[in-house]
C-alpha cells in the first residue's frame, strides 16, 4: 500500500466516525477492562414531588427513580469477587460497597471499617456495627473472612487472588496445606486482626476489601459460585439500593434499601437499562435515560443536547496493543516463555513505530484522548516524565530499518516481509466485537498501519464476552491483541505485570521488573517516602517502555452524560460519589 492511500484511508475514517456520530449512532459499547439489546424503560416512580423550599435551600429532593443506561450487556457476574468487565463493576457499585473508600487524591478512607497498624504488617480492623445485608442479616467480620477464603480456595475461578495472596498463610490455604488462613485472627464479630507475610507500603490498599454474605452462599461449593443465582440473578449487597430483579442482558431493577447503614438514599430506586448502542443520543435527548458513560464518538453530539450535561474527569485508563510472549501455567502460577513469534524486541519496536497514534486517536476519540508512552496514565502521581521513556513516534522508515535489522525482509517480492527463516510472516491482530462498527474500523486501521511498512497483517474480531477469556487462557488464535487497563488507587502494577500473575496478559517475564515492583512496596527500602517509591516505579516504566511487551496507544478522559434533572452527582479521579447522595429534581 502506498503512503498516499494510507492517508486517504485515515481521512475516510475521520469522515466515517463523524458520520456515525451525526447519525446518532451512539456506539458507546463498554470497553472491556480491564468491556445489546433494547428494552422498555420502566415507570420512573416520581410520586414524591418535592417542594420549592427544597430547591431554594439546595437540599437534595427526595424520591424519583433514576434510569441508568448501559449500551453493552453486562456479563452478569454481580459479585465483586467474580466480576470481569467494567459494565458489571458499574452496576455493582450501585448496590454493594466495601470496607474502604478513596478520596479525590486516591488516599484510603474508612467506609464499613476503620483500621490501625503500627508496622504495616499487622492491621486491626473494626467493623461498623448494625450494617445490614439486603437480606436482613447483619454484616460481621466472618463475612470478610468468608470472602478471603473463597478467593484463596483452589477451586476459585476468578482473577483476584493477587489481592489475598500477601496475607500470611493464604498461599498455604490455596495449596491445600492448611484448613484456614493463618494471618486472619477473628477477635469478635466486629474486630479482626490481619497479618501479612511482610510489611509493605500498600498492604492496606491492596488487600481484598469486599465481604461476601456467608448466609447467601451457604452450602454452595466455591467452584459453582460464579454460576450461582447469588451471583447471576439474586445478588445481595450492603449498598443504598437493593436488587429487585434482573433480566439478563436487558435490565437490573433496584429499589432503595431503607436499612442502609448511612440512612435511606434520596432516590426511590435506580433502573439499569441496556440500550441498543445505536440509540444512545436519542435516548438521552428523549429523556429515556438519565445517566450513561459515553464513548468519545458521541461526545460532541450529546453536548449539543439542551437537556443533557456532559461531564469529563481525569481518567486512569489506557489502551494498548499487546504481544503474546508466552503462556500462563495456572497450576504453578508462573509464566512460561514458549512463544517465539514476537520474541524479537526490534520486531515489536518496528510495529510500534508503524502506528500513527495521534491520527488514530483523532479519528476515533474526538479530542477526549492523547497518546500515552508507558503503562501509567499521566494523571497518576507515579507517572514518568515522557522524556524519560523510550518513545515510538510514527516513523515508517524507522520501522522498516528495525525490521531489516531483525532479519525481516521481503524475499519473494510480494510487498510483505518474511521472517528471518524465510517463512511467511503474518501478524494476527485481535479486537473485541460489540456491534459497534467503529471498533472494527479502528482495528483495521492498525492492521493497515502495519501493512504500510511491509508487515502482512490480518484482523480477527472476537465477541466481547469471550474475548478476555480467550486472552486469559492463551488461546492459540490470540497473537497480538487490543486491550485496555486502568490504574487503581494504589499504583502498584504487580497484578498486571508480575511474572506470577494471571492478568499479565502479554506474559511478560522479567526478574528485574519483578524486583523493582517488589522493592517499591518494601518498607525497609522505601519506608514512607513517596518520592523514593515513585523513583522505583519510574525505573520500572523505563524498562517496560524499552522492552515493548505492548504498544501503548492512548489515555482517555472519562466522559459521562447526565440528564438536567439529575442532581448531586459529582466526579473526581476516584470516580463518582456514592449513589446514596444522588437525587432527581421533581
């Protein structure tokens, strides 16, 4: 392909994306995280009309039902221990909550529990008394122990053992060498002592902080929990709203939980509606939904609506193209470097230089994103200065030079390089499919960037709810793949990059990387010096940028559309405030 034709293709992509927005496409399918059917909107239940005095005083009005839109069907794993995609997490946050919450600086604050520690190894947690599950059973520390033991159980099929394994005795419990986790010492129903295997800076914010109802899961084997009705259709939580009904793939209906420990919420209820992703803009304009996370393609058109406010806030997520460098042995929890196709770092660098990230971002993210050069978004406090990182700006000639250095040359004159052994080389690129046509278009653009520098490439679209399962299980069809990750309140990226971690999707294995990540958590090395910790993370980011286990593409702002009748919803880098505080103007 000639350069002129590539530029023409990108111009057409810009036109296509603008056309989709202008036609109210609403292609706002949730990115998997780590993430479509249309359904009727239930009655909004606004029998409580409020008063002029409420409005004048600025107090939240009581009553009304908020319709919360999602344009991608949830996977249906409505328990924190088992969920896998962003849509499910967003719904969970409406009816369940954890022991810890985070402020606008991502610092931990007590929620359902307070804590004390003298050495960052042993913590004493004290639970709020009188906190009720939605089934009327009181929360105790035993529910937290139950959650931790569930995640540490060898039959647990979720991905969150990384948040439990640092508790003393958790690994022995997982390996079947102990009947309990030795680091959990229950003092009474409201107090528990938790001892970790060593003092770390982030023991508090890394530990799994979401209890599970023992009463609800009684008698259900761990291996069957994720498929149970307690997770799928009849979940109970601790939040301000309780789930009344779930229609899989269509709706989750919630009503106010009057025994919520902070007092009744302002709203009567929240109805989560899955809308067809071609109707997002229309649904907002018609008042059919009150609130929805937007993809950038919809931003400009939604901003033009008189009855809707578009809110943006700093994002902590990034998008990338990953390379499969090995496989994960789930029995030994270790990465095996058994894939050679993309082992040459110069090949990976060439493929990075081939992508015009800025043009790609302009075409598909409409001013709501920017290029990112490493595994930490620039809004996070540990982010390295871009000048400190190896960067891979769009440079087709450099890409071709690197390919030649690595022995990739066109030996048969077909315009595409063969591998160093003279064999046909085809880069297979995978992307998730949601029904959003721009997703396939943007994926094809990356394929064409590679083809422009002489790399034969093919695109495979995989159904969204199967996609990350294929990546986790190292499906042989996955070679290079598009994905997105987010950094949490704690910057420790071990769960995504450690050599013993399931969520290390590229299967990047590097002892020096593991050591830097461990040192950044070691009290004896960094103490409470945040700058010392950041310095180690910066060194780690330099290593990742140099090794290119993935091509870092874009970081985005978070975008939310709110109906003009929605009040008392606020956002900062930690996300939204509690739905307990939300209200609707009557």
